[in-house]
C-alpha cells in the first residue's frame, strides 16, 4: 500500500504523571497497539517530551510504542526532545524509559526500503528507581522478531543524565543501564545494522 502513517510535532512536554497505589501503569505518547497490515511508511517526526515528569508505580514511559503485528515498507523515528526528564519510579519489577519500543510479535517490512531508522533522539534529566530488577533507558528496544527487515540504523542520539542526581537505583540487585539499542531475541534477516554518532 502507498498509504503512510505520519505522526508529526506531537507534544507531551512539561507534563506531570503521578501514579499512587499498587496497580502498575505505563505512559505512551504515540501508541500503535493493534495490528497494522500493509501500509506504506510509518513516520514519527519532531516529538517533544522535554520536561516530562513521572513518579510512583509507573512501569514504563514510551514515546513511540508498537505492540501489534506491523506490516509496512519502513519505520522512521526522527527527532525526539526528551531532555530535562524527572523520573522517580517505584514499580516492583520494572522502571524503563524507551523512546522507541517495538513490542510486536513480528515486524514485517515489504517493498524496496525495508528499513527501521531512528535519528536525533535526545534523552536526559534525572532518573531514580527503587524496584528490584529491571530499569534504565534505551533509545531503541526490540522484543519481537524483525522479519524481512534489511537494515536498522540508530544515528545522532544522545543519552545524557549528567544533571541532577543522574541515572541511578537504590535497589541492591537492580542495575541502572543505558543502551542505545537492545534486542531481546536473535534476529536473522538484518543485513545492515548501523550505530553512528551516538553518545551516552
């Protein structure tokens, strides 16, 4: 299909989310939570989360979230300002900030491009976590299988938590980790994997 899905100039800046109690919550700015079959490109451009604040029982904060089967010619995320974050997360087993999260069971790209590109993402501020296991920041996280994806590139992205109290956890067995990209399962179709001009 030649139909494109475009999210441009979306904003969730200077917003405060506080989650009391024990029920975990997640915060998504752009969320594609059901099957997307046979579209052109999916473009997320010039998003703004600068000054976003979250506290309490928040499991994850995600700028661009995919959770269904995705069938498209390409996926592009270009431009996210997530500086000056203030995250104080207390969920028992997870507290993550993901600018781009592909939870999909399968991502199948068709056509000539077959590319996932992420560029110009800037994440920074203050992050603390009191849970027991899984926490930190990832620019790109992929849980599912990338089927017929020729290339993945992440370029010109910055993770900078040098201000305030930085990036940390108070739990004895939890590790506060910052990754440019994280792939949870093995991938066999990628022919080109490029990480260029990124800074942590």
